[in-house]
C-alpha cells in the first residue's frame, strides 16, 4: 500500500484499460493499493498502475510517497486463507519478504 500527497500541479494519472485518467490535485492523502494487498486479497483488490505526467508549460509536479515496509522476518506470506476455496484457488504462491523484494 502506498500513501501519497500530491502538490498543486495536476499530473498524477491512473490507467483504466488502455486509457490514462488524470487524478486532480487535492489537499488530502491518496491511498493506493499495492502489490502485497493484491496478493493478500487473491486479486480481489488490484494495484493501480500510475504515472506522473508533466508538460513544459507547467511547474514540475512534486509527489511525496511513503512506502510501508513490513518486518523482515521469515513470515510465509500469500493470499489470505479465508479467501480461498475449491472455487477460488490461490492466484499466487506463498513467499517470504526477502523472496518478494529480490
């Protein structure tokens, strides 16, 4: 998961299929679902593909992103067992954080 604060110039865009949609600048926080939440939810929540677009006519955008890094223990991670069944098998194999980040 990523929490992001965007400054005044617009330019943050999210992909919706083949189209990039602009997300307007605002005074609050933007919370973006990341890869780990997509895996934990077994694809019930999808991470957002995003980019920052700027043209020569506007001030360069500045974004502050905070990434949460869970403990580095050897925890065995993967889709939450409560979301799995015969009709909904896991979409991801189990892994440790060192495996995920390498």
